[in-house]
C-alpha cells in the first residue's frame, strides 16, 4: 500500500494451489479447470480514491494536514491598506469664493472610483476604492455628511442661490475655511476574480477652500443706478 496524499494505491499477489507456487498477478483464484479469472466477490480496483462525501479534515490552528500546509487568503482590514491611498477629492463652491448671509452657498466635491495594484500581506493584490460618503466641514463649526459630492447650479438646471443637497447657509459675515473628507469603500481581489469587501472606510481629505460671506442690502428706488448714479445703493 502506498499513500500519495491524494489517493491510496493497493497491490497484492497470491499462490494458486497445485500450480507449483506460481504467483497469480491478479490476486484471485482461478476457476476450476485450470483457467484464469477472479473469484466471485474478489476486489477489482487496484486503487482507492477518497470518498467525495468524506468529512473535511481538521487541519488545526496552524492549517497543517498530514505534512502539508493549507494556504488561506488573508482577512484584510483598513489598517492593512495604509500603503494604498486614493487620490484627494477636488472642492469648489458657488458663487466662486464667496457667499451671502442667509442664502445658500453651493459646495461641490468631486471624487471617482480608483483601482490600484501592489503587494498586500505578501500577496499580489488589486484594491478598488469607491466613493461612499462626503463629509463637508463648513468652517463655521458645523458639518454634514452626504452620499453625493453635489453638482453645480448650471448642471442641475437650477437658478443661482437655489438650495442643493450639499449647499450650506452661513448666518454671519466672515471668511470660512471649508474642507471635505471622502469616505471610500474598499474591496480587494487576490487574483481569483472575486472582490472581497473590507470593513470600514479609507478616507481622503481636501481643505483650504475659503468662502468670504458678505451681507447684501437692497432698497426700492425710483430709478436705476444707470439713470441716477447718485441714488441710494449706487
């Protein structure tokens, strides 16, 4: 008997009575009359493969079974992705660089899906980052999370100072430093074509967008400033 690790091979020989001790390669007993053959009920195959429904072998905490080691695809955390960084988003606003007290200032962030390749935990890997959330820091002590980065008034077909999903209303004059953090959902592929989601988010932040908020005062006048340059508000 020999065990190759994937199957067990069995072989045997026998002696036929009255045949001078000659070996019978088939291992069976010849039928009466000196013919050759196999006795009824004798085993036929010379190899035995593991049963398909055999219970899975317990390889223990080190994944070692019968002299070989079972290699498992590793579990990945967001901390393991430290060497894979998505690009920072872009940030802009409308009106460009300023806002009006009590009226919506439209903030727009842009980020896209990214695919990076490299080595992770000694494995060749492809990492995919997909924008999942946009956290706007308005610079006035408030922030808001949105599922989209927003769009311009022109792109949405809206008039200027129309509220949008990502717009913000400032209540006082001043200059505010606005930033945005994009939360990327990550997934990894170790070369088998199967994407495995990584719990949590990988983030990328862009700041430094200044918004100067002013007050606008209006007055009813009899004539326009072109008609009366010295009129109120002209």
